[in-house]
């Protein structure tokens, strides 16, 4: 694998150049760690090995990681409060994998059947670890202006997510600003995508369960037809939401699973449909739960069935603060070059990094992982491959962002 410097020019700022030199030396080790994590994926709230790998490497660097209950950790570097008055800058990674088969075909493919790092969390973890190791090296030399907290959270892929656990355990105490990156296989390695304001959507899980007495398909008039009722929910409720909520809010209800019956000539007594309810706008998200439940009840009311609605609130949109995006963009240009920053679109995907941003300001950027001229993969698919130069690129951007944010007097402060 060629070094990142084949894609990015040498930084001109001395502090950025020092970071680049340290991370260039760490590159082989970080790639090896990323491959090890990819080969040993762990599902949400079971990330014990992953936590252990990260903690052991941090201890070897002379740091003292704070282990969270079950899995996950955070680790502080440098002073609690900088001479400028800035509070700690947090860098966040997520540890968990997905329950999908790994079909990437590399020697470091998953050894666990049906589990894969299909969303790039192995990259995120290694990026924050690399940034932390580089910053720890600078801190040891007295060259780190403000303290940094590395957050390695469990359970990003489930709801409620692990960010809530981190916050409840005090993971943001003393933190003034937080940054993260997320793999983007549509963007070439060496580039980052940024956006002020919402960059992801709110995302909830919904399940509608319909019950009735059941019966024979030759006598549907003598029973409540559960399957027909589910069909009305599947087709009509998304249309109702589109008329009850502002269309500019980007409401999207998509069903992913339907369960009902087992034979063609019997009307079952129960059935269910599950899916995701997503909103680009946080205000619409606050209204969507009540509108969704009412729409389901109204649709099935004439059909002589009972209905139960379960709405698992997930995450709000990730709302990037303008000042924090300015820090990430300046960092990316410093370490990856003046053309490294690209405007990215808002995604309908959910990200529980959003919960941190309800407590402290910050921002998330998209990290290019596509090999230039190579195939565009999709996340949450088992065949995803990344250009591993993205590990060094992401570590450089986050470490440089921590440097720049730590220089601001007083820190960014709470939202």
C-alpha cells in the first residue's frame, strides 16, 4: 500500500508536520490493528475483545484508559484545562460490528460467521486510536496545548445506542467540543465531506402488530383479516405521513420485515410489520411518533382487528455546528491539502453521535475510503472494502482538529 503522502502534500504548519511525521511512523501498526479488528468483529455491547485491544495499546503508550461497564472506554491525554482556558476536546469512535456475513474476500475477513465490520467501525476505532497515540507522543514532548479525551463507545448500531451509556457514565464531563469521522465509500481516500447543520437524519424503529380471531380464507367476512390489515398499513401509512408532516422535513417510512401466517388457506390470528421511520428535520421527528400511531389506528379501524404500535425512539439528526465544521475543514486542509474538503449531502442514515451534540458542540465529517478509480461500495454490505490509507488520513484530521480546537480560549462550551 503506498503512503498517504502520494495523495496529500507535506503540511506547511510545523505542528501539523509533526503530527504527520508521527503518524507516518505508526502507519504499519495501525493498518495491522485495523485488519485485526476487522477479522474479529463483535456485535453491540459484546465488544470485549475490541475494548481490550484498544486499552492494551493505550496502556503501552503510558496512558490510563477508563473502562466502561461491559465494553467501551475513554482515555484522557494532556491537561484537564489548557492554558488558554479551553476544556478537553473529545474524539469519538464506535466499536461494534453488524450481524451480516463478511464477503470482502481479504485475508483479514471476519472469522466469526454472520458478523462483519460492514460499516467501517474498525476504521473509526483505529483512526481515533492513531490520533490518540500521536497526540500522546506530542503531549509527552510538551507540545499539546489542550487536553484530549478519546471515546471508544459500544453499541452504535442498536437503539438505544451506546452514546447514551457513555454520557450517563460521565464521558462528556469536562469536554468542551467533540469530533468524529464516518467512513464514506463514495468518496476517494484523502478527501473528507463536510456539511454545516444536519448531516444525518433522525432514525426510529417501528413495529405494528395486528391481531384477530383468525379463520378460513373462504370466510373472510366472519373474521378480521390480519393479512389484509397489514397490507393497508404497509401501503397507506407512509402516504398519510406524507400528508400530515411537512414534506420539506424528509419523512421516510420504509418497511423491512413482514410476518404473518404459514399456509395459503388460513387467515392467521396475528401478524406484524417492522421498519424504520426517518426524518431529516429534528422538529418533524418530535411530531412523527404521534402522527404515525394515529395513522395506523385510523387505517385499521374499519377492519375488525386489534392493533399494537411499538415506536422505539432512536436518534435525532447529527447537527454539525458551524464553528466545529470550520475546525474540521481547517484541519483537513492542513494535513490533506487545500482541495481535500468537499461538501457532502445530508443522509437518511441515523448516527447516535447525535446524542453527544445535544450536550456539547461538535461535528462529524465523512472520511473518504474509496480507492481512486476503484469501485464504489456501500456500507452495511458484507463485501465492503476500504483503501487503508483512510486510517492515516482520518487520524491526521482528528488529531489536527484537536490541536486547533484546543487553542481557542475558553473552549466551545455547552450547547
